[in-house]
C-alpha cells in the first residue's frame, strides 16, 4: 500500500481529536508524575541517608544468618595446657551430658583428629603440633615455640594472627588454634534435637528404637506410659519449646478470630444506621460514619498499646485492639455495601405493609449477607497476618515470641521454625477464606443475574 | 372437584411441602452455623482471658485508672509537646523536655521532633509502596493466565508472591536490622517485600479480567509480549492499579507505625516508649498527630481513588 497523503492524514486527525489533540494536562501529566516520583526518590535517598547505611551494612552476615536458619553447630574446645588433652563441650550443647561423637577420634599416640567434613577437611593435633587439612592441602602448624607458627606459605583459607590461627572450612565449620587450646566449630544441616531434647530419656535413640519403646518397651519413668512420657517430653522440649510456640500460635489465631467476629457483630447493626439509604436521620449517618473513621484512624498499634497497658500483655489486649479497629473497618465496608443495594426488593416488602425490621430482614439482608460475609472473611484473613505483628508490641501471640527469639540474633533456627508455622497458618486460612469467598461470590453473581433477568 | 383441579392441588401441596422442608432445613443449618460460631467465640474469649496477664473482669474496674495518667495536668502541654515549645513544668525530666528533640533546618527554623518522626514513618510507607508497585506490575503480568502462556512460569511467580505476602514482616525487619543496623531502611525492605506480594496478587486478578480484543489486535500485527502488555494490557488496568496502590499506601502507613514500634524507628517507637513510661502529654500529642495523619491520608487517598475509578474503588472483597 502506498503512503498516505497529507490530506488523508489531516482528515484522520480531524476525525479523532481525542487521540491527536489531547489536552495539555493529559499529554504532560504522566511526565510530570514521573518526574515528581523521581525527585521524591532522590529526596528519600537523602532522607534515609541510604549511601551511608549501605556503606555501614554487614551483608556478610546475611548468608551466616540464613545458614543458621536450617543448621546448627557444635563447638568443642580442646585444652592443650593440661596434663592430658581433654575435649570440652559447652554446657547446653546439642549433644547432651556425656558426648562421644564419632567425628572426634582419639589416636593411639594420644593425639586427636577432628573430622570437620570427613578426612578431606580435618585437623589432627597433639600438644606440640597441629595439622590442618582442607581443599587438598595439608598445612602443619608448630605449637612448640609458644606461638602457633606455619612454616611455609599460608593458603588463603587460613588467617594467621599473631597468637591465633583461624582455618575456615566453608559451611562445614572452622578451626581456631592457639598454643593452649584448639577450638572447633562443626556445622550440621538440620535442626538439632527437634523432637526430644537432651534431658529426655528418648534422647539419642534412633526412630526405630523410639517406636519400639513406645509400643512395647519397659516404662522409662515408672507410673507413666511411654507414650505419655514422650508426648510430655516433646511438648516441653526446652530448646524448641513446642508447647509454648503452639500455644502462642493458637493465641494469634484466636486474636484474629475474636477481634474480627466481635467487630463484625458490633458493626453490623451500626452499619444500618450509617447507610444513607436506610437510616432515618442524616445526622445519625454522619455521626456514625465519622465514628467509623475515628476507630480506623486510631491505628491498631495505638489500640494495642493502650489495651496492653489496660489488660496487661496477652491475647486479650490483641483481641481488643483488632476488635476496635475492625468496628471501624467493617462498619465502613458494611455501610458502603448497604448503600449499593438495589432498592426494589425493599419497596416490594414495604408495599405489603411490613414493619421496619421485617423490611430489613427480607428486603435487604438476602442481598447483603453474602457480601458482608465475604468482606468479613477477607478481614479475618488479613487480621491473621496482622495479629502476628501486633503481638510483637506486647499484645500476645506468636509475634512477641518471634521478636524475642530474633532480638538475641542467635536463635535463627527457632525463628525459622515459628516462621514456617506462621506461613502454614496463613496459607491454610487463605485457602479456607478463598474457598468460602469463591462460593459466596457465586451466590452474589447468581443473585445479580436473577435480578437482571427480572429487569 | 375435577380431575385436573385435584392434580393441581396435589402438585401445589407437594411444592409447598418441598418448600417448607427446604426452608426448615435451611433454618436448621443457619441456626447450627450461628450456634457453633457462638460456642467458638465464647471458647475463644475464655481462652484469651485465661492466657492474658491481667484478666478482663479483674481489670475492668481499673480501666479508668489507666486513663488517669493520660490526662495531663496542663492541657497546653499537649500543644507544647507537639510543637516542641518549652514547658514551664520542665524540671529536667524526660516527661517535659519538649524542645530537646527539635530538628533545626536552618537558623531558628526547626521541625518539631514528632513531625520529623511522622515524616519518617510516612516516607517508609511511600518508598515501600513504590518498591511494591515497581516489582508487582511485571510480576502480575507474568502471573496472569491470559497473558502468559507458560503454566510453570505463572505458578512460580504466583507462589513467590504468596510467600512474600505471608512472610511475617517483623522477621524480615529483624533480619535486615541485624545487617543494616538502622531501623527505617530495614522497615522499608520488610514492608516493600510484603507490598510486592500483596499488590501482585490484586494486580494479576485485574489482569485476568481485561478485555482481550486489544491484545488480539496487537497480536495480529505481530507485536511481541512486551508490546502487547504495554499497549493492550497496561492502559486498561492502570487506573485500577493506581487505586489499589493508593489503598496500599493507607495500609502501609499503619504497618510502618507498627514496625516502628518494634524497632523500626519513626513515630511508632516514640509512641511505645511514651505509653510505657506513662507520659500523658507526650502520648496525647503523638496520638493526635498519628490520628490526624492517618485520617488525612485515608481521606486524600479515598478522594483520589474515587476520581480514578469511581465508586468501583470501594467494592473490595465482594
């Protein structure tokens, strides 16, 4: 096809002025908005002094923290300044009271070999000499001169300080050598003692042994069945605190449930008086709507802090905070739902001479109930998430526990355990709420179709 | 009675019976549902009360005692606290040291401390919403069934967004606080990541409901995926995107105050300190400022959303 003539172009331009001659604000609006956002971002960069924050950040901690989520380490120490080399384990180590791990080997000549990652990454030492093996290299360290000394070149995985030699062996761990002690950190994938802690009589037994003990073993604690004992041991696991964690998780669920439900119950009648098309008085409607705005604008945080102070920390304070916020939110969405209804069913019921309450019951409720339930479910779902954060300010539930575990920066495995539980709960509740809402929206859809069909 | 009338009355009776049976069954189910909900509610109340440090009925008579510290001796102190004006009650204690927090901009012109903190909280909310928007838009187009043919890619992006949405913000905030060692930036990352998931979900649901004729037209002239999304998808969905983003700003202002209270800096932290120490005037000033700001943000966003997409902006959840 040949190119268009100037006349044709002009005629097209004249026919579609909304495309070719757009008003100025429409043509430059996006550009102005874009520039505005860009300027704002530059300002934010300065406001949060981001370059400085990044310069002072410790990104090397991130992989360390993340590995701690799914692994644990054991840190035995071997004193060299005593007549005989003795391994010492920290008091609450994951190995229990009397550890004899198979990766600590006592050799015939009195020296020790620690397998960090098999023989390929290991350290062998006696009082005068240590041998580090990793990355295919064997590095002897002499301890005889009162200082740890490496003769020959120092490989890059070893840092030789004046009085200490640090050998990093990647994820598997590290070895620190001074003249009077050897410190080993060996990392294991997984969660230590997740089921039974070191005080439990079931500790250190293989799953098969535990099952046979549960089924038909002699009573480990006289007077208690083994199953009850095991359940008690798991529930009171000192390291993982299963009992406490699950109770707190349940508190969070209860907070969201109770707050949303009570909020809905209170907001429901109020919404009828706030909806402009139903309420008899315009003033009442305005007052109620401002009341809803007030309840919503006094943030959930403020309510939570106040109720924590009033009732003491715990799920009661959290429920009350969600309840008060939810009166506002649900009151607002309910009254908006009511204002959007079709007035014809109401008129029909009114024409039969029904009283005010009956008109609402048969003329309004059937139309709004699915919408109300759907919105309440949506709020319930989002409050289940919100209750976790609210908990951290003292309103009870898993949030506080998470925050306490995180503050010490050492218990990331526990944090991850709780995060997984929270994720599980959120996913389950999302699915329930989505399923119910999808069914309800079909009801709403059907209703609208019938309405439309009847004209 | 004629034969036809008998049949009819039989049919009518049957229909009436069926209807009655159905209604009574439905009534029974409704009653059962409401009954079990009430039982669950009472159990939940009992449980919450048992687990709480203070019990409801023990504390109820004292609820006004708790309000007593909130009432300041001098109401003018609320304004003084809000605008960092020196108070005559200042005896060197932290309760009345209002001018100490002034942030001098130039010369004698200063920003009151609480306004500065509120600004931090607002900025956290705005920047994190921006982060959420920027990442949610491409993700939402990849996750939309009608625009992305690969089910694997869709599934991966959807699950990823779900994970971001469900992951507790305080954990991300805590993790990054340990890395970045300052509050607000960690809060931005936490809320930003959450916003990606939350906005992405809403966005892709909008994307799946677009009118596909424009897309077909572009496909017919050989446009690639980016061009189809840009010229067929984006213009249709942008008003709704903006509307949900504004809604997200409202939510993020609230979240950022809460994250602030657990160590993210900003006004939340100050409020928590002030309440826990029982500073009446300061608490009232903070609550007033926070309330006004959230109220204004909500009203402004509602007005803008109404302009963008009309009444449709308020039909959430249904």
